[in-house]
């Protein structure tokens, strides 16, 4: 299969002078200019938990060696946490007497169960080494960064110091703040603009779809009937994996070229009309974002730079710091809900892990 069609190549050549001009103004240190939210710091745990990032990365290296697909799950978890009511780990909370958790909202039903376990397992290790001073929100941000790095993407410093939220969002708030797969570019830009993320941030953050899986139900509306913006061969192959009225909601790779590698091939897919979601493909169809898609498709370094900027902005949305919120002793429950029994069980689990650590 050709990587770029003749029509896409013509568009690329037309935009090349503009792209070269843009690239000439690119500074490697641009991400360092992203403001750091009050209360966060790049050196927050340097003295109190100096091995924090090493603990996180070493554990994820083990997890990804068993299943690299978990990288996409952890990256998606960070997105779904931050976009709803800020990066407060509220998506990790189980439901309570006050109502169902964010996890029960339709957009979150496909979050990977193992991703929740990975985050809390790392929380146990960190708290055992450093005490209960690192929040689940910070650990979620670090696992997302390392999911990118260990999949082949850019490395970057994460500002730390987040605190965990005391409440989860409602299902309606979750629906109102996450972008659905059927959203067009106008809707995508509108929703992210509410988070102070600009057009470039939007296109760059969409590149997270370069890794991971999608359920057929998220895009079969583009197959039956077939969306004219979808490549014919691509659609034919998808129909084989996702037959109409199937009893099982199968999954397919989001990036058909390098599904487990964090790179810029997602944008090449879009130029070849091989984006799964409307929210993906419309970025190339829409004139407001087409040039950015093309620029990322031809220059991975540029994509990486802009992705890091977008992640740093997103990762600081409505963070809790200082005395706000709390540091959860268990990522799935507020400390006030953590009964004596659960505390005893947690200590016993930690003691068992310490023996083999």
C-alpha cells in the first residue's frame, strides 16, 4: 500500500514552501516556554522522593514488555481525566453512595481495566518508598508521559505537585467535556478552545491516536453507509473486521501503519483518507487544520514538539495544589471512604510486594 496518494502528494508539494518556512522558525526548547501552573514545579519531589520517576518508568517497562497496548490505555486515561474537571485523578474514583463514578459514563466504559490497576500498583510502590506524598493525579501524568516515551515518542519533564480531587464528575459533565468520535472539526476545536487549547494543540493532541485500539462501534457509522471521505480499500478491510450488525464489538488498530509505535504515521493515515473517526479524518478535510496535519505528516520532529506543548498545557488543566484536595492512599477511593479493613488489606499487599521488590 502506498504511504501517500498522488492527490495527497500534490497537496504536500503545494504546501512545502510554507512548511519549510514554519520549520525554520522551530526551536527545540519551545516546550520550555509553556507556563507552569501555580503550585506545580519541575523539581517538586527532587528532595522528598528523588526516585519517583525511576520507579514509575521501571515498572512501566515491565508492564509494556508484557503488553505494549497498555501504553495507549494509560495515555488515554490522562486525557479522560484532565478534560472533564481537571487533572485531579477523579476518573480513577469508584462510585459511592453519592452516585456512579466517571467510569460509568459512556465515553469511559472502554477505558482499560488494567490501566487502573497499573496506576494504583505504581502508587503503592511510590508510597512505600517515599510515604504518601505523591498524588494519583501526578502518577497518572507520569504514566502518560512514559507511555509516550516507551512507545517511541518524545521525552519531556512533567510539572508535579497535583493533588487528588475529592469528587468525581457526573456522566453529563463527562459527555459535555470529552470529544466524541463523530464530532467534526468545528466541534472539536470549540470544545478544546474552552480548555484554552488552540488549533495546533488540537491537531497535535489528536496524534495520540497513533497508538491504541478502537471499538468498531465508534466508527461503523462511517461504514454503513460508507463515508465518501474514507479510502475504498481501507473501508473494505474495516468492513471485514467490523461487519454490520455484528454481535461482538470488535477492535481494530487506530493507526494501520505502526499501531504500537508513537510516531507521525497517524497524520499520513489522514492524508490517505484512512482515519477511523470523523473527528480524525475531518482534520484533513477541514481547511483550518489541513495544513497542520500535512506539516506533521512530513516532519515528525515538528509533531513531537507540538505534541509536548499540548500535553503540558492539558496536563495542567484546573489542577489542585497546596492544601486543595488530598493525597489518596488508594487511587480508587477518597481517604474518607477508606475503611480500616481496606487499609489493613492494602498494608498486607504492600508487605507482600516488598518481599519480592
